């Protein structure tokens, strides 16, 4: 499953798999407990494929950050927990993305990224490459 089908819903913990789009919003399924929720358009909903992390030079898509975490951890879960102290999380994130902008990427953002990666890992969603989507589009055109 691609990151364009995974949602973060403001005010609700964890991540959600997009099941359907309705006239009034979305229907999602929690990746934590499998419960379905109906989300109105007034909720703050973010699609993971649209999120980027600030670096000193550019914005890095979240899928690239997840890929770097995956490479650092050899495909396993993170060596830090999202509830670890601020300094531990910042040191870990500095190893993953050395040029991240410390003024614009807050410890709360790092906590979310670590937590989201671990949720995706637990659900077997570890393909963060964009190549697969491009190949499918190319094969459909032929």
C-alpha cells in the first residue's frame, strides 16, 4: 500500500488507511486497532505522501525520510521510542537526516515521524519507493 492511501487525522492518534471517499469526507480504518471512522471535511486530514520535512537546503518528502530510517534500522523498527526524551529523539533524527532544519522541525514532529514509521512497520507497509507507481503508470499507457 502506498503512502497516498495513509492518512493522519488531527486530534486522533495513529494513522488511518483510506477506505473510501464520500461527499462529506472520508472513511478510514485505524492501523492501530482496525476500527473504522468517518471523517468530515472540517477535520484536519493529511495524506502522508504530501508531507515533507524541512532541511537546510530543501524539503525532503516523508517517504524519503522513512526510507532512510528503514536503511538505518535494516528494515526493523526504530531503535528509539517516540516517547523518549527530546535530546535522544533529536540525536536519532540527526543520524537519519543530518541536514534537517532544527529551527523548523520540532521535537513533536520527530516524535510523530518515529511513531508513524513504527506503525507502518507493524502493518507491513515498508515500500517507500516511488518507482513502483511510475512503472504502473508507464505499463498502463502501453
